[in-house]
C-alpha cells in the first residue's frame, strides 16, 4: 500500500478542536445576525408605530431565523464549505426555530434573542454530528484551511 498518497490522520484532540472551532464560529455568526435582524425589526416597528412581533409573530420569527442564517451561511462559504453542508445548516437552524415556536415551546411574540440563538445552535450541533468527518477535519476539508 502506498502511504505517500494517504492524508495524515488527525489526533482526536485536533478533531475536537476543529469541530468546536467551526461550531463556535457558526454560532457567533448567527448571534451577530440575530442582533442585527432584531435591530432592523425594531426600527421597522418604530417607523410603523406597531410591534411587528405582536402583529405577525410567526412571520417575524421567520424573518429573524433567516436573518441569523444568512451570516452563518456566508461564513461557511468564506471558509470554503460546499453548498450542501451550508444548506443543511441553514435548514437546521430555520426549521428548529420555527418548529419550537409552532408547537408553543417558545413564544413567537415574546421570544428573546438568546433563545433563538440557542435553539438554532443546538440544531446546528445536531446537524454537525451527521457529518463528523467534515466538521472534525477527517475528510480533509479543514486541513486546507487550518
């Protein structure tokens, strides 16, 4: 067997670091997005004179969910990720937030910024577990960017 063509294996410690770094980077991007989107919704509400989250709670939550996803997806693209994992992460965050609101686990009208980030980040973590090779660097993707 020709070992010169094989990629070097990563230590478990390095894999955990790679996974954790990627996770934190995506959560930070999402939390920045939720703050910016929240400020934009507040400005729109002030301009209209009504609280949009009270008037259209699920639509407002969908807008916030998309607003947190856009910077996360942009960051993943910047880091060189393929479209499919980006779409999986985007879907995980948006669907999780909307599902917990739809079933009344969180209130769409009184939801806090931290709650939205928390739900989306937990969903992303779960989605990352399905692609451990990619997010731990075992597939070789992160070796080019490390």
